[in-house]
């Protein structure tokens, strides 16, 4: 019972002390809702003055793609806030000496480090997912109201099944993304536990120094390809093999979906995924060791 209470206290503490994990998501949602209101207001005004005529419809495939596309901005905000959180969390504990307080509680250093990793990999994505769903429901109501006022069928072909599938795909993608980014997350934790000052500098400068040294000494790019290539392939998760972009008379039309459930799950069978997970676990173990043996700044 005491252990469960301690873990609950740790989870609440992380969200309270690092409020950017949820405030940034709410700010992004607010900005996008204002943009949606402005856009639909412009649509209503244009229709009232005769600039728009006819009907518009959105297919089921577009509905699912819209759910995914609507989450892109939230996802970038999620990853950025998670990275800065991990770079700062263990360093801040040592800087303000709160690490001494937490050691007085029946919680091990391992549990404390894992709670911070869990916050970045699970709690923060869960918050982002809830905010995305709330935003898309609110935006759908705004768009639907604009369609009702103008008589344009903006959501006439939207299907609940497509939207729900899009949300389920998004939830799975958040979790798969956390595993894919684990080597970076583990490295950020390691630097946060190591640095006596400026953990961001350690996080960035050490890999850059390694890449530069390899280039100068061996004239190769293996380290940069490993670090930057893994990150670049993370962006590929937004696209599925079924997505095609065709240039037509009306512009560029998308055929297929930006991201499908099968394309997301395909990352789980890639050897690169699990090699990265192993590297991330090694970095996390290093962070636990430093947390236990490097308390002072």
C-alpha cells in the first residue's frame, strides 16, 4: 500500500513540477481551435457574399487521414516537451537537492528513474492523445456548425468507424513512437544524471564530437547515420505504403492514408526497433547508476 502511494505521489509530482507536459498541449489546442474558428468564420462570410457555391464532401479515407494529420502538431509538441523534460528532470533533482527527500521515502533510485521514463513514454503521450481527441471533437463541432449554416456538406461523408479507427491508430502510434525514440530518451536521462551544469550541452555536444571525430579520423559517417538515420526513419511513421500523391488539374490529390495501423505495427518487427530499445535500456541503466552514485552538483 505504501509503495503504491509512493508511486502515485511520484506521478503527481512529475506532472506538477513539469507542467509543460500538459500545458503546451492545451496551448496548441487553443491556438488550433482559434484558427478553426477563424477559418469557418471566413467560410461562412464567403458563402454569405456569394463567393462559395455548390457542395463539398469528405470521404471515409479522408476522415481517417484528417484524424492523423490533426495530431501532427500535437505530436511534435509532445516529443519536444518530453525531450526537454528528460534532459532536466534528474539534473533538477540534484540541483535543488530534492533527491535527498525522495531517498528518505520507500522508493528506490531505480523506481524513481523509471517513473520519469514512464512519464515521458506513457503519461505524456496519454495526455497528448486525450487533448487531440478533445480538440478534434471540438473542431468537428465547429466545422459541422459552419456546414449547417452554409449548407455545404463539410462532414457529410464522415463515418464514425473511420474516426474511431484513426484514434485507435494514433494511440498505438504514440506507444510505438515511444519505443522507437527510447535510445534518445535514455541518452537524455543519462546526460541529466551526469551533467553538473548545462545538461542540454552534454546531450548535443557529445554526439556531435563523436561524429566529428569519426569524420576527421576515419572519414566515415557511421555514427551520424546511426543517430540521425534512426531519427529520420521516425518521420516515416507518418506515411504508409498505401499513400500516393498524384498531381492533377485541381492540384495535388492524396490517394490512400498518411498512416495506417498496419504501417505503424510494421515498426515492431524491424530489428532496428529492438536494437534501439536495447541501447535505450543500457542508457537508462547508466542513469540509474549515476542517480545512485552522483547526488551532488
